[in-house]
């Protein structure tokens, strides 16, 4: 997961203001990367622009400043290399589950025969445990995930896909995302309000200050074991340091940091990286001086460190 697949560089989004004719800056000067095969999660309060970032990544919106480089190319519009799973199912209710997947496949491969499209589409319901239900009408978010995967995107964008589900269904779909990543090594950019969901699924978590003029306050590297199960999450030594750090940010620091001037523009290019562990003592609020690669190597046994990205 070392190759940078997504690079967000100096991103800002502004909208026309109210009666005064000014502008509302939702976020500005965002810098971060997503490595190939990595799952990056964004957490922040409503209004900080999380969904807007995802829409720009998807090519459904344009930035006011800055740009996004995806696999070496600037994002200037939608692409079948980036599939989106929205909060709503966004399915065709008159089509079967398989029909919805076939529709996506035929848009990706318009010259394929109907037989080839079906053969390809049939692989994906099984990935989300819908084998045997292909001909039923779609009533599950699983179909949306299967449809997104069927076009074989280079990146999957997920906008709080489980937020409206009950706890049992949400947990089941989280397990499916884990299984899909294990099979496909899919690069995923995901928005969530659920701290435990972020800890279960993400490799790193981007923490955003409150809007307007939101920014990336820090990047939290998930120090839990790479292979982790939802039922065992709370038993892991680094679970509570990570969870407490995220909650403390959402409850207090996201608001406090939004009221400060923040780091200088040059420093915003390198948001602090935090690695909470069982011996974590958070007392660093600004980026540490640049370190050599050897100095910056993570150690789960050591206290969390902050370094330039």
C-alpha cells in the first residue's frame, strides 16, 4: 500500500453567500493522500464538507481551488474508475438485483454481448452474500455495493453508506466490506460519523475541524492489528486509546481548532500524523519537525508520535 493513488492538493470549495453577496468557504487548503489498496475514512461534524470532498473525488463537483490527482490523472469529471456508494440505495426498483448489476456492467463494457454481461455480473452478488437472490427486487444496500464493484473500479467512494441501517444490518455489511477488501485489495475512501466503524474498517482516519473554513486537523493511523473482527475490537490493547482520541477530537478539539488561526499554509501541506497506542499521552498539537524515514518508522510498542506526512 505504498504507491500514492489519490493526492488531494490545496483543495477548497466555496459557495455563494447569503444576502451580502459574499462567499461561504466550506473548507480550504486540504492536503492528503490515499495509498493504493488503502481504506481512508473522514470524520468530522456536519457542515465541514465531507460529502463535498467525496463529490469532487467522484467528479460530480468541481473545486474552487486546488485539484485532485487520481492514478496520475487530474479529476475533472466522473469516471468509471471511481464508483460511488451513496447513503441511499440509488437502485432501479423495477429491475432485479442482478438487473441492477448488469446495468452497471453494460455501461462499463458497452460492446459486450448480453451473455458476457450476465456472466460477469453474476460474480458480484456472491461477494455481498446475495447468491440465490439475484432475481429478486433490490431492497438492500448490498446490491448497490455489488453494482459498484461490478464495473471493476480502481477506487470505491462510500458516503455514509450504513448510516440509516439498524445495528445488525450495519454490522453485517461492515463485515462484507472487510471480506471484499481481503479479496480485491480495493482502494476505498469513506465518510462516516461512527467512530467504531472507522476503527474497524479504516487504515487511517482524517479528522476535520468544524466548518466553515474546515481543514484537516490531523491524520490518525489505525494502530489496531490489520486483521480485526468487530466482536473482538474492544479487547484489543490500542482500541480505547484510539477511540478516546477520536471522541475527544469530535467533542472538543474540532470546535476549538476551528476557532484558531490554524497552522501556516506551508504546514497545512503536512497535517500531523498521530498513532495512538496503549501508552499514548496526547500533548502535541502541532506537527513535529521533519524526520528521516528511519526516525519516522512506526512502533506499536512506543508512545504515539507526530511526524510530517
